[in-house]
């Protein structure tokens, strides 16, 4: 749930928002000024196709490592299922910090690199036992994706945020209690 601290409109950046499921939902509130940003033009075309006549949803083709926005432009930055795809996560987090307002919030997640969670998601592993071993070997990353995707252990994910100047307000684990699949954080700038 997005909380409006200023009682005015909220500026929200959905980085790596893909086909816009979250951006489109957030743009339904007239109080939200939403920017859906993605590197993939194909994904952005899907957002454009689904976008109803709303003036509070803008779309931009950009790279998370170099955002084309002024400093302190956004009250919220949402980066879901993005960290695992970033070539230079520190550079992207630096950009998030730069464009986030001082009172703003970063909502970000990471998939757990401890692969035990995969045992609770049999469809993820598939029917081929060779894929099971490869998925375990590559820390929960499906075969064929190991050079494209990186999952993080929880401590490394949280340390990365702290190192880049964020203070974690809340951390939520999703999935099996013994080994969560995702870690979601709400952070703010550590000023």
C-alpha cells in the first residue's frame, strides 16, 4: 500500500515495470503521478496498449543505470523483479537514491540465492532431474538464465541497500518459512 505523506499528489517511478501491471493499477488513483520505465520497448508497448485515457501515467524507455530524471523527482520508486537483472546494481541504486525525494521510499525485492525454496515450487524446477541439479548449482536460477540473472542471499541484498545509502524500514520474506523465495524491502534515504 502506497502511503501519501504529503496529502498532495504522489510521484511514483516503476523501474523495470515490464508490461505495467503495477503502473497501470497505481495510475487508477488520480492522486498518483506514475512513470513506467523499462529498457524493453516491447514491454512498454504493452503498457501503452493497456493504458486507458489517463493523464497520470507516463511511459519512458530508459536504463535503470542512467535515469533521465532530475534529482529528488519521485516520492516512491518501485523496483520489483529488477535487481536480479541489473549488470551494475550499485550504479542503479545510486540513481534511485539520486531521484528519490528525501522523504521518499524505495520498494525493492530480491530473489533468494539459497535454492532450497525451489523444492516448494515443483513447476519452477520442471520434470527433468538434470534441471533440478543445475538450478541448485546456479543458486535457484533456471538453466539457460544463469548468465542473465543473479539471485542474492538476504544478507547481501540488505547490505547492498545499506552500502548505497538506504535505511531499511521494513523487510518482508515471502515463500516457505524455512527458506523464503523473495525478500521485499521498504527503504528510505539514510540522510
